[in-house]
């Protein structure tokens, strides 16, 4: 029909955003492709499990930290969520590429990107990677909502063939073709300013990128030590890795028990920590503190209660004042009793 030909402004707009549609579609479909086709990353307790990656988001997530913490403390719910999330990403990404119900799928893109932004916008060792993916996904999703798909899409095919549902009002909101708001200037302005506001706020919140001092929580590891307790024959404390690169653990090569003057009362070295008793580590989340080949490994987002035996220095028990953790990079963290 004449109102659906290539001379219509909305069809031209859909044509001009074809590359955005294809790239954004593949960005989300590829998550499904990587996790299930190229390699199965949905198997709990195996290396590369996507649930552990999700755990990395926890320490500095914005607004959705309680949801993430609930999931990483309930492995069955986490696995179900990861499978569901992966399938949704695959469906939305594929339908965006094909141009099927483009505006509806673009809302899905907006939602997925917003979730990525809130959960992992603080991650990225060099280029604020996850933050950029999030904000550009939000802006791209909104753009596709405005333009719909052009001639290289199933939406356009449906309209060209004059399928009955393409004449329904709801198709204008969920598919492609003429935008259902007669004068969209105010609508576009308000939503664009809102998205720009989200961009500035999260850039400042996560990275100090608008004013003040820049900071990047992905550059070097940070371990928070808390809940130190001195028992009759052991010491217990809580170690929580809250910063650093998500693809690289903190490798503890030393734990020192110190007196008030900083004198070492007992020291565990790399060899000791590589053979650390697993039953002396109580993990909270799916990202686990565990002994490695040459050290004690603490992945990003891992939190555990750790117990150290002090039976061999029981005569020095009253002198115990603090504990120091030493990373392979030379970074040290100290906490006092």
C-alpha cells in the first residue's frame, strides 16, 4: 500500500538505523550464543559459570544490590534466573535483528541495558566498559523505539503484505511504521533528557566522571575485613572482596597475626595458604574464596568467614592485636580486634 512504501519518513528512519538494530541485536543475542552454543556457561560449579559473573556485580551495584544478594545466596533461584535471563536476551536480540515487533523488543533492550547499567556500571578496568554498554544500550533501545524497522525487516514485510494486525493501533506501539504520537517532539525531548540525566548521574556515581576526582573501582583489589573474633584456640574474621578486576582474583600470599607493636606472632605464607583447609572457609556466595595453586584466591564479590588456628601460639594469645592480609601485588589490608 502507498502508506507503507519507502518514501514514508518512518520507513526511511528505520532504514537509517539498520546498523544500530543489527549491532544491538547481536550484542544481546550473542550472550545467548556464547553461553549455550559456543560454550555452556550455565552449569553451576564449573569454571565460567555465568552465576559467578553475576556475583561480581554485587559489591557496588546501584539500587538492585538486595536482588543480586538474594540470588547469589540462593543457588537454585540464581540458576533459574540466569537461564531465564539468557533465553530472554537471545529472543529479544534475535527479534531485533530480524525486525519483528521492533518497538516492543526495543523496550526489552532498554530494560536489559538498564539492568546492566545498575548492576555492573562500575566495572571496567580501562574504558568504563560496562557503564558504556549500559548507557549506549539504553539510548540505542530508545532510538529503535522511535524509528521502528525499515525495509529490511519482517515488520516491513508484514505491512507491505497488508496483514490485518498491522492496521491495528497496538501495532504502531509494538511494531514499526508511523509513530503513534502525532507530534512526538515533547515526548522525545523528555525521554532524551531523562536518558541523558541517567548517563550523567551514573557516570558521576560510579566513576566521578562529571566533577570531582575520578575513581575506578576495577583497577586494584580491595578486601574488607570485619567481624574479627578471638577464640580460645582460633581466630575468625570475615573477608569480602569489594573492588578490583572481575576477571582477576585477589591472590593472598600472606596472613600475619600481629601484636600491638606490629611484631609478627604467626605468619601464613603462600605455601600455607595454597593448602588452606577448606573446612576453615565458610563462603556466603557462589563466588568462592578457595585455596589455589600458589595462594588463597578471593574472586570479586566473594565473601567468607575464615578461621585460623592459634593453638601453636596459645602462650601469646593475650598479645594478639591485629591481622594483616597481603596480596601478591603487594597491597596489604589490616584490621584490629
